[in-house]
C-alpha cells in the first residue's frame, strides 16, 4: 500500500477528553442531513443523549483512490470490534494525541511519529 503525506479528509482534529474529534463535525453532519444523504437519530442511552447516523445514499466510492479504500478497510477491520470506551482508550495511546495540549488542534505531522501499534506504514529494516 502506498502512502502519501496528504490528509485523506482534509479535516482537522481537536484533542478532547474522549479522544480526537473532527473540528467541523457539526457542519458536515448538518450539510449531509440537509442534502438528504444521512439521517440523525437521537435517543437516551444510559443517561446520555446518543446520536446515530444512517446513510440514506450509497457512498461515491469512485471519489477515493484504491489506497484510501484500503486504509479505510484496514481501520474498519482493526477497530470495528471496539466500543466507545475502547476506542477512546486506544486513541489516548497514540503519539498525535499524547503530544497535543488539551483542547488544541492536533498537528497532522505527528502521525509520522507513531509507534508500531498505531502506524499503518510499513518500513524497510
């Protein structure tokens, strides 16, 4: 798999207590809802308001490169068994999260300093 130094989504992430959060999530979901591409469902779960999103349209996968699709599938394969607390704990061990002050935007360049547990790159010895 070939990697570039370019962000896949162009999004910036902020360090918050539960892990990295996309800076423009609310804007993106509002836009997708208004375009009829997703539906937002809210319900009370264990005393917390839970948001779930359902896709109403097929994704346009041709907008992604084969490498990008492979990265997405690898993340799904590696993390889909995790519940929210597990993902939060996992994210707290990653260099970009560790190296960022609370509530600050995470510097994208930190992804190039990950340890083996978090890195998706393969390096020659």
